C-alpha cells in the first residue's frame, strides 16, 4: 500500500519593529506584512520549526474520492475527527 502523508506543522516567524497602538494591532500588521509562501523559498534566519505538529492527513494512493483518508492529531497517532466533506451533487 502507498500513502500520501500531509503533516501540518507549526513554524515561528519573527517580524520585528512593528509600529502599532496595541499588541492585537501589531499582530494584524505583522500578518499583513508577510508573504508566508515566499518565506520558505529562501534561507531566512527569522523562521524556525517550532517542533510541533498541529495534525496530519493520510490519503491512500489511488483513492480518488478520498474515502479512506484519515486525519490524526498532533502526536501523529491519535485519530482526529474532522467534519465530513460535502458530497458533490
């Protein structure tokens, strides 16, 4: 059997010297200032793996309808329930 495994992991991204009136506003400005996809295309010392996974998804190769796909929790062992995808009509 072959599987496609998607591990959703947490990374830390540091954004320095954000001018704002509050911490919430600073987070908003920081998030809007970053192009997250571009960060992973180059060596960047402000990015590091947080050594934590949020969850994983495992698909069976050949299962085109993803009926056998399963989600797992952060330990990559415990099954995790996600809402069912709506069926196409």
